[in-house]
């Protein structure tokens, strides 16, 4: 297939993907919204819907875009009990933000504050278990985040953070956000770094077919000095970025 043919194929696949995924997402959003106004039974009401939505996204990516997923390294559930782990993941596109639910069990996700300000969606996100990250706030906000995270993980859910703070282009290695080391210290949990290379395929308007890889690093124990934990996590999450 020539480059021109590949570009045309990417455009056609994307034109099918966008209406299929986003229109297909409407029932999931409506159902989650309905659950807000019913008597609360805890996050499982929302986790079931979120898991189904994320699996729907994976199927759309596979069968419409032609994107397959390969996992390298020991799977998270074989390394440590997931409820006692902070997963630190590279963030190159919207893909892994949804797809992580396919290999983590109902993760509590640290999300930027702006997302939780979106009308209705932000409320659904809080019910599910998103923890608001205020990058401009200080120690008080950090303690609030820790309290929220501990409350949400009390029933055995893992934690997930994108330590670079936002999506970054493939091939770049920005420093970790300063708040990551504080979370690591106060949570006192082992860290499992996760590298991903979704950017070249998914972080674009016309998405390409191909393979997205995840690489799970070895668990990093709690209690390390700031410089060491930042260096080890930074190196591990960029393992596919060379």
C-alpha cells in the first residue's frame, strides 16, 4: 500500500469511527446520568457502565480503525494486589485514558480539574471515582487529593496517574509534574510504571491502523528519595519512546 493509499484508508476509517463511537457512547452516558439521580449504591453502579463503555471503545478501535493492542512485561494483576498499587502511565493520546480499564480493575484516576468542571460529565466522573488534580494549588490541595484517593480505594481499587500531567507527543520526554513525588510519598504505595506508544496512531484527527504497545515495568517500592523515584518512573514510562 502506498503512502497515499494509507492516508485515504486512515481517513475513511476515521470517518466511520467517529460517528460509531461517539453516537454509540450516548446510551452509556445517558445510563450513567440516570444513575446519579437514583439512591446511591456506591461506585459499582458507575464502574459497570464505565467498563462497558471502555470495552466498546476498544472494539471500535479494533474493528473500525484496525488498531490492535499488545501488552509486554508482567501483567499488573500478576505483580501485586492491584488495590495496593499506584500505576504511573505515559500519556500520548485519549486512547489509554479509556483503555486502561481493560487491564486495571475499576481504577481511581487522577484527572485534571478542568475535566470535572464539565457539566454533568464531571458529576458522573466524581461518582465513578475521578480525583481532581489542581496543579496550581499547594500542600492543602495535595492533602485533599490524598484523602479522596484513600477513601475511593478503601474497597480495593487501584490508583492511576499520568505523571507528566497531560498528553505529550510521541518521542518527547517532559519532566514529571512536581506533585507526583508528593503523592508517592504520602500514599506510601509501590509504583508500577506503564509505557505506551499510542501517539503515532491515535493522537491525530485521521487515526491510523497498527499496533499500540503497553509495557509494564517492574514494581518500584515505596519510600525512595524524590530524585530516585522520579528518575526511575521517568525512564520506565518512556521505554517505548526511543
